[in-house]
C-alpha cells in the first residue's frame, strides 16, 4: 500500500467508517429512536460517498458563471451581448485591428471565441451525483418521518419504544402466537 | 485539504459519540451537528446544492421531527443488556469487506475516472443550449433531464405525508378518545 493510494482513497475509508458507525447503532441498540438516528447517519454517509465520487481535482461547482451563461442565452441577438466584463475588454482590443466598417460583422464571432475559451478553462465537478443525492436526501426525510410516526404510535400503544420490552409484552399477552 | 481532514475528523468523532451516548436528546442534537458537518464537507466537494439541502433537511427538519418524537415517546434510552461483541464483529467484517472493495476504486478527484468520463461533459455542455443559458447545471438536470425522478420523489413525499397523518390521527381518536391530544406537528 503506497502513500498515493492512501491519499487517493482516504475519503472512501472515512465514509465507510461513518457508515459502519450507523450500522452498529442500528443493530446494537434496542431503542427505536436510536435506530432511526443510526439509519440517518448511514444515509448521510451514503450521500457523502456519492458526492466524493463526483469531485474533480481543481474543479469548481457545476454552475456556469453568469457572464458565460448570459452570453450563451443572448448569443443569437448580439446587439445586447455586451454585458460581460471580459467581452468589453476583448471588444476594445479587437477594435484596434478591425476597421469600423467590418466591426459589426465580426462581433458575434469574437464573442463565440471568448466564451468557448472561458468554458474550456473551467473544470466542473460532476453534477449527476448531486442530482441523485438531492432526491435521496428528500426521500430519506420522508421515510424518517414515517418511521418516527410509527414509533410514536408504538409508544402510545405499548408505553415503551425499546424493542426487547415490546417483545416481552407481546409474549406475555399472546403466549400462543409466539411463533407468528 | 487540511480543512477537509479537520471536518472528517469531527464527523467521525460526532458519529462515535452518537453511538456511545445514552441521552437521546443529546444524540438528536449530535445528529444535527453530524448533518451540518456533512453539509460543510459537501460544500468543499463542489456540491453546494446538496449541501444546502442537507443543512436544511438533515440538520433542520430531521432534528425537528426527532425532537417531536422524543417529546411524545420518552427521552431516555435503557441500557442494552446483551454484549456488544456480536454487533462489533458484524460491523468489523462488513467494514473490512467494504474497504477491500475500495482498493481498486478510482482515486479521489481523478478526472479520468469512469464517473467523470462517461456522461458528465455532455450534461455540462448540452445544458447550455438546451436550457437557454441556465447557469446551474444541477437545476437543469434535476428539473429537466431527470424530471421523472423528481416527480417520483414528490410522489414519495406526498405518500409519506399522508401516511404520517393517517397513523397519528388514528392514535388521537381511538387510543385516547379526547380531541385535545397533542398531535405531532409534522408535515
């Protein structure tokens, strides 16, 4: 095992450590609320695992800078495409080389060149894991709410939310149906 | 790098203290802290959308729901009777298997990993002409390319909300018979 491997994989190991902590809480603790807390920890760790896979070294969040996005949106009508700061600079530089008559015709071409260069320089991290995990988080809170409602209901009926005590009560009340 | 390691250390410490602590109130608070630390790490990992959602849902709504449950179902956890040895062994074996599985995974931040090379450039490049310059690619993906996912997610939340209401309403009418039973304020 090399040091490079350790630095490349430490994030997975930490996430697995968190995951196993959640798993331990789920299987070792008999209190139902604690079990739901363990499930929550497990779920957050899975989310973290997916998010770490989407990271690119030197990358940035997958949000296109407003100048580039605005230029893209308005690239067909180039009369109002002068909003970006960089576009102004390029505009001035280019005016030195191009005569006044040919200026309007080349304007759109220059803009396209600028935005392509800027887009190529930026590295974006992967947006796909983010999207999948957004869905997972929201579904997770839905299941958590349902589990907690069931726990409240069980607590009202049995007077306890400890699994072993509930099993004891069940055995005492229904000795014949122990197998079911 | 160091900020990241600091947050990861705090995450592990928080998780272990949740596992050890007996007071459920404190455990719920630690869960909120855990979610918030996770959100911080997600922000470093270039996923601000997920970080916002995790901070709002994981650290906010989830903590709120659990506190509501604690108020209705009791705050103290009884000491576990059985030995923790068997769960520890199970967890250890599972963790070791998972760590063995990560050994040939692509390294952290590798731009040439299959996750990055298969589908991502097309999404970032295509979302610009497709969405008429919408800056946030995650929004474009969530709302359009994977719109059916989001629709299904909405259906799941709706179903869960109805189920929570049904479960809790039945308890207030049949078990106690009085209309003044405090209902849990979820959904």
